[in-house]
């Protein structure tokens, strides 16, 4: 075999192998060939879930309720009713101004309830601990204002050494308060539901 024939056979083998590799790659389903699509979709999905969480509070607040929280209502649901529905709090209130705190668990958000004359006076929603970006962690001040309009009130409050930003929206006889752990409106700590106090 001369050098020319040997080089020609090598070239043909190389082209054949390259074509075979391309053919196999082309035969792969698009979802298998594309490994970069899934991570890019995750932030969009988290943003959508956070948006859905935000919007889920809009209508129930008109009834003095949180979404999917046993129909507990500000001013009418008793302490006894709450205990029958969800049990005693893991961290009970220490005084009349304190809160019964129900910690977030796998798949369940955390709540805190304060009572006056044995009826719920205030409810707090702390969201989930796991995948927080799909819940409260993904709700920003900008998102709230974009979808709910300007708040009825926006003030700075102090919690210990932390300066928090509180946005308040009046919903009928009640008001929802969004409490951020900073002034930038990017770290939503919890949502309060109370009787309307803003004139």
C-alpha cells in the first residue's frame, strides 16, 4: 500500500466517523441535547410562584383572611377554634401582646397569631423556609407596587437595630402590611393582616 492510498483511507475514515457523530447528535431529542435550558427556566418559575403567592393574598384579605389558612378570620375566629384546627403553637405567646407562633415545616408556611378577648386580632404570614425564592423571598417592593399600585401608606419602622420598610394596603375593613427587613424593599420578612387603622 503506498502512502497516497493510506492517507486517502485515513481521510475517508475520519469523515465517516465525523458524519456518524453528527448523525447521532442530531438524533437526540431536543430536551436531551439541550442541557442549558433547564437552569435558565428555574428563575422564571420561581418568580411566577412568588407572584402567585403575592396575588393569593389580594381577595382573602377583603374577608379578613389569609389564603388557604382554614378560613381563620380577624375579629371572629376564637383561640379554641384555631387550636382545634391546627393544634397548640410550638412557641406560645408569653403575654397579651405576644403571638402564638407556628413554625414553617416541610411544605407548610409559618404563621403567628395574636388574640384580643379570645378572638384573632392579628395574623402574620412568614412563608416557607425551603425554596424561599418561590414564596416571600421572591416578592419585592417593586413587584407589589407593579401589580397592586401605590400603597396607602409606606413608612420606616425599627425592630431592634433593624430599620424595616412597611407597605400598607387597605383591603375593605382590613389592611395588609408587607414588612421588609431593609429600606431597599428586597427582603420581605412577613405579611401582617390587621383591622383597618388608616383613615
